[in-house]
């Protein structure tokens, strides 16, 4: 086991030199949600129901391509990776059958990431349970284990699945998330978290289905942790920890009345059934239900629709060969009949709801189940089992605890669960921008404030003007962080998902190359993170196969910061010369053994002679775009100027505040320390060349001296500012070059960029 590269001290991360580390991360990768062989993105109906003879080897990318992706991410300033994988990737062949080839592929990718100095934590990812319920995560056999038939979901609307949608291209945007409140997910999450209480007849191999599912999922994660440990050089050195589970959901736990939609269910789109209507249509009955759409002020009722499965059900038939996977189902659990009918929730002979409050209370105490009660009981029971399994292998693992999204965190402060090695790992998306796929500069809504009862009237939650919107996003993230401290104790806070949709305004940017809306939205989100007091983030998402036609190739989402149809942000030239600048200097270490390797990972080096041609290159990827011209094939920088931004890397003392003013290209940092920063142990800042070119950067510091250099200290060529300063309160201001947001370099700006290169007699990576 390697020594700890990263440790937790209170609510900060510390490196081996006791400097505060700010985690600036990215989710890698979105296409890990679906198999590589056969390649089945969510817009592909062929081979979809092939759930066993598949392979995720090649996700998140092929071994041969890893250096390209890791060096790119490193040069964009990322030091952390949230490594996305699914339960299905490990255990798709059947219960207890692990894909060792995929495990070894993962080990190889992690080893390559180690060369770039990334901090990596493992994310056992799921969205609405599984690919077969419209998302990602669990293997297909888990649906059969609970008695569900995924081939019956389309007719019954038990789940809206893009792969089986009549026209995948017209799959309604963001409707996938409503699967959490449709029949299949409601069954699966209820059984996963609370099967012992609400489905005592559901016994498989002598275990209640809750234990059966949790045992397999947790053991699959433990198996991967064991393989990582056996690798010998990854644990602690590269893999610093594990997240609990992505975006857990309560299913039906806490539904006070199955015949009505709970007031707290904010997301409704398309046909929106009550839980009781979902139970009926899942059993083949026709129901007329309300339909909803999403407008500027949120969901609104748009009409009604008759959903008629014509007798088809979402349950396996009674004659299904239940011996296929080798499990033994208890005789008291019958196939071919709704699990809730078997527990007398309703009578299928009369279609009468008998126990509308069946899921309303804790079985042991009779306490009303709110989301807070669910989190403190059912979620924490799972979390403790997960923690125990992971730390039985990786004893020093940092545990990223992710409670249900935007719900109250568990009450752990001062309890035995107040683990000093725990991180609060919430998610946040600007819901108005995400659902509308539009950056509205005029108004937005304080959604988190509304959820917490901050306003007497929803009208007061509306924020007018871009400055107010940016401040509102910052204040929401700050409130989420503070709430984590109040409930969970003094721990670091990392927003492990935050991001923006790129296909805004009917893909206007793809037709014009104008990414100004995306740049504004991305900048606003980073402004919010920087001002929230959080210890970092992992942006959603990096997808190597993203294109303008299909986006991330998953449920119509398009959040990837990279696309094969867009251009790379040009990096600024560097110089051999070390020149003084107020007792400070700028330099590049060309003697580093990583220098030539880093230069070669993204194509041939650029020089003043070929710079203009390079700036016009449409893509980092050499293959021709597969996107039809009518979709929009005008490449842009994909708002990279907003996410490739300066950030503290390692700070002597404690960060008081930091931020980047994109419009004015100005970075500020304030810190406080009791020990001086030295040449051997300085405060380090990532300073992207695009914003801070060598000849056009000014630095003001409260004390000490600084250097700016381009080197390969972590395997990827990046520009760093190293600052030696005194003790006490210190501050720094760095000013760079102002550029137009969201647009490719204009002719005059491009010529100026070209002239800088000629004057520097340099080469551009």
C-alpha cells in the first residue's frame, strides 16, 4: 500500500506537504454507462435486450487512447477524476459472475492515470436503476430477480426507455429522470432499500430481496476494490476513495397516499401517473392520467392521456424459467403477479386499492416516513454496509457520502458515523437551464431556497438579472455546503456533479459556432463553486464519443465538455527563456522526460509557421465527423474558456477565498497561514496559458516572490504559478488577456495570437 497522497484534516484536504488541496475534477466518462461490445448507446435499439453477453472493456476509453485523454484533461487543469463505472460492468453475466477482463482493463486505465498525478475516487454509478429502466447501473438479471419483465415496460409505461422508444431521436428531453416516479423504479428502489419491511414475502436464495440485491451490489464493489488493492501500486497513490452510490432514491418509501402525487414530487413530464395508476398500468390495466410539460416556471399540467397496455404487464409470466440464473425463489413469492398485490396493498380481482398508506410508516416504530427519515434509516443502513465492505479492503479509503439529491443530509454530527474520513458529496444542477436547455440571462429561480421554505411566496424566489442569477447559484451551493456541515459534521464538501447542457437554443451553437450562452452558463456555475466555500468539484462530464447530433449518446443529454465535432481551445506558446518579472519568472522545462510525450498526445506540435492552420483544425480527433450537416457542423471552442480557468492546486495554509473573473481575465486568491511558503514548498496555482499568456500576464502579491513555468510535474504539460509568501493573511491578483466569450478567435485576435508566437520563437503544444 502506498503512503497517503491526500488526507482529510477537518474540512480540508491536505497533501504530503500539509498544503490545502483544492479538488478540480471531471467525471470520466459518460459513455461508461453503456457497454462497448456491442456498442449500445441509448439511441440504439439493436442488441438492447442482450444483457449478459456484453462487455464494458474499452470504457471509459481504450488503453491506446488513454494518454490522449489524460494529457488533455491535465492541460485543462483537472487534478481529480470521478471514475464512473456501473454494477452492470462487473456482474452482467449473472449473480456472482464477475467480468475479470473488465477489472483488469480498469486497473490498466488507472495505472495510466497515475502517470498524470490524478486523485481518483470510484463512482458506482446508477441513474433510475438500470439501462433497462431508462438509465444506467444495475445488470438486467436484477429485474428478473424481482419478477419484472423489461420487455413489458414500453406498453405499460413502467419506464420510458430511449432504446425502445418508437423514434429515439424524438425521445422527450429530460423525461428519463421521471422514471424515478414510474412503476419499475418505484418497485426496484423500494425493494433495494426497504424490502424487508415492505416485501417480506420476497425471498430469493433464503434472503429477503433487499439483502439479496444489496449483498450482490456491495460485494461487486468490494471485488473491484480488492482487485485495485492487488494491483499493488494504486491504492492511496491514485485511488483515494469511493463514493457510496450515485443519486439514491427512496422508491415508494414514505408515500402517504398511493392514489395522489406527493406535493414534494417536483419533476413531472409526459404522462404522470400516481403510484396507484402506475401499479395498475404495470399490471395491464388501462388508466387515464394527467400529462405534464415543463415551462419557464416549472412543470404545468397540459392535459390527460389514456395509457392502455392492452393486457400486457410489466411482470414476468408465471411460466418464466426461473432456474436460468440458478437462484431459488421462495414458494410464497409468485411470478406473474404484482409484488404489491401479493402483500395485500391492492386486490387484482376487483382492482381496489386496499392500503393506500402501506408505505407511509416505519414498520418497527410507526414513525411517519419523510425523506429525512428515509435517509437516516434506510439509506444509512445501506451506507454503513457499503463503508464496511470498502474499508475492509481499502482501510484508508476516503468515503464520499452522497445522500439523496437536494434532500436533507443524514444527521451524523457527533455520532459514531461522524467519520473523519468522510466527504459530503452533493450534486447540483441549475434546473431551469437544464430542463429548458436555455441560458436565461433575465431570470432564474432559487430552487433550493424554495425547497427549504426560505420564501413566504414562490414569487420571492425569482431572481432578476444576470448578476442576481449568478449570486443566487453561488448562494444555493453555499447553503448546500453549510447544510452538510450542520447535519453531518465538519467534513470537506465536493460537488461531485454539476454541469450545463450544450445543446441550448435548439443547437444554435452547433450551427453558428457561437457558444456565448454556454460560456455564460458555465462561467456562472464555476463562479458559484468558487464562491460557495466548497473544497472542489467534479464537473459532469467528459464523453469521448460526444457529437453534435446525439450529444452524450445517452437519453438526449449533451453535457460533455468535449465533442468530436468541436475544436480544442488553443494553448499559448511557451519559451525556453527564464525572464524576470518583479523578481519572478516565466519558464518551461523542456528537459522533462514527459515533455515530448505530452506534446505528441494531441497531434503534432504547433509552431509559428503552422499556427494559423492549427487554429483552424476542426477537431482534436482525426476521424471525420459523423454529424449530418443539417444538425450544425460549425465547430467552436465549446465554451472552453469558461471551464479552463485558474485555480489553487496546493495552498500553504488555508484558502480564504478565490475566484476568476472571466470577463476581465482576473484571478484572485486570499489565504491565511502560520507557516511561510518556501521555494521547496510553495503555494501552487494552475494558470491556463489561454487566459494568461507569457507576455501579457501581470501579478500582484501581498508579499514574497513568484514564478510562472510550464512543466510536466504530473505528466501533463501545464502552466503553474508558484508563490513563496510570508505568514498571516496573504492575497494575490493575476491579470491576463481579455477575450470574447463563447466565440472562436476573431481574425484580429488570431493575428495577435500568431504575432505573439513569432515574437516568442516558441512551439505550441
